[in-house]
């Protein structure tokens, strides 16, 4: 009997740890499974469609375009947004033994570390020995000598879909150089995060570096689509045509919510800033700060003279590489914080937000100075930003938003019809 009791006790001592360990392992497995569940679950049809298939950029499809680059002398127009997963396009092509003769950089430079409007110097990449040619500053497009040393050009830049964002100008310049020198341009297409069409169509009397084409504020096109429009509408000198080869996006429509993996420029450093930019950039033509000189540009609005109107505040400072001398530097600005604004609403409404502009004009105590550029060299030309001289006058005259939007017709509808000839994606 004693032996029997001892056996039972020994059995229990062996079984209990096994049961405990088994339960612990089961719980750990469950915890591991829960960790794999996405942090945000959205059961809407749109979100399910996005989750089903990852957007593939043109650059992602290496084996589609690599054969065209084999044994060719290649020029690249790229910056830090030109990536394949976490690898730069330059490094990826070099790993495939592509012969890169020149790297060309747009505004902010190849390394995307130059501030707004700052000229960028040429350099030689220390790691690869490849010459890096700046196309922002003294040089607008590659020289004939540079183009003659190339077989073809590759364009891979992330745009944000706005008329006043200068990368579409650089697309035009590189197309002009390719057309003049009979070189093919391969465009590795990327999504437009602001894929809707809205705003006044540019009055070409106001043509400038922040408005080169007769398109609305948000043109609703990817770079490849815009290139087709430049060709199709005869916008190149002498209506020349650039030979294009487009590596199209996969699993993308203009309604797709696309989060950019890399900032397209120093002052568009969050997804919110990228999607608020079409609405808030108009404030650059006013005395209201858009947050330049902070680490939250284009997500806040304010002015020192609105202390009695708003509670939220921020103070612009000099930040090298972002904004060296911002509007209202070292002065506390009072206004609104849009960092938690649901930017997806902008894609749903397919409209830029005019309410903020109308609100700040209404509440600003010195209305005659709201658009007065003599106050600061950091204030832009509002009419050139808007693309029309009417919007400023309408705001001053107290015209309603509905009437303002109505005044954009029929040009806006005519643009939409023209655009349809060149779109690749729904």
C-alpha cells in the first residue's frame, strides 16, 4: 500500500508540470497569434480591397524593366523617395550591374536634404563615384553632352499630386531633354496620394515655377499619366514628343489610400502633411504660418496676432534643411492643430478644404494685411499659388465657398474631360 501511495505521488509530480507547461505554451501561442492581428481593423469594402493586394510601384517590378537597362548607359532622375522596399533604386540597379552614368536630382536634391527653394550643388557620390547633377538652381535640365553619353533615362520620383509641387516641372524638363536628344524615358510610376481633381485651373497669365501647366491645384494624375498629358497636349517646345516607356502600378486606383513609405520632401514629413498640403499650401501666400520652422509643417496653422482667438500654439524656429528663416520665426503663433484630422475625408470628398482659409481671413484682425507680401520675404504670391487672381478677391469680398467653387467652371470640367484621355488607372 505504501508503495502504491508513493507511485501516485510521483505520478502527480510528473504530470502537473507537464500540464502547467502545456497551458503556458498554449497561452503563449494565442498571444503570438494575437500579435499577428493588424492593429487597425476596418471592415469597409474599400479597406478590404486595399488589404487584399499590396500596391506595387513601377520600381518594385525590377524584372519587368531590368531587361531594358541591360548593357545600356543609364541616367537616373531620383531622390530618397526612389526606393524598392528599404533599398534605394540606385543600390538595387548597381547590384544588378546596371551601368549608371549620371544621377540627376530635383528640388531638395538627390538626398532630399535641402530646404525649400535652396539651390543644390553638383557632387560625386563618395560610395560609387557616380556624378550627381543638380537640376535645381543654375541648371534646369541635363546638358547635350550629358545626354549624348546616355542610352536612356529613368525617372522615379514620388509626387504628391499638386500643381505647385515642383516635381512635375522636373518631369517636363527631363522629357524636353530626352525629346531633344532622341532618348527614351522610362517612368517607374508611383501612386498619387491626392488622387482627386479640384481647384481652379491655372490662368496661364500667372504661369511660374509653382504653376507651369493649365491644370487645377490637384490634378488627379500619377507621374506617368501626367507625362502622357505633356506629350498628348503638345506642351513640350515645338510640340515635340518624348519617347516614353511606362512601368505601371499594380493594384492601384486613384481612390486608393496610399501611405508614402518615405517623405517626398523635407517639409512633407508625415502622411497628414502630404494630404493636407493641397489645402494648406495656399496659406503660403498669406500672413498665416503653415508650421514651417517646426517638425510638424503643413499640419498646423497660426499667427501671433490670434492669441485671443485660439488656444493651440507653436513657435517657428530656424531648422537647417527644412526652413532656415521661417515666417514668424521665434514668435509664438496661435491657431489650429490638424495633426489628428482624418485626412481620408479629403479622398472621400475629393475636394481641397477652403473652410480653413475662409475662417482665418475672417478672424484675422488686420484683414488689409492678410495677403500683404511686403511684411515678409517668406510670404509667397497668393495669386500664383491659387492659379487665379479671382480667389483672393472673392475671399476679401466675402463670397461663399459654394460660389467660389462654382466660379471654377467650366474650366474644371473641361480639364477633367481632357484628363480622361491620359489616365491609366480608374
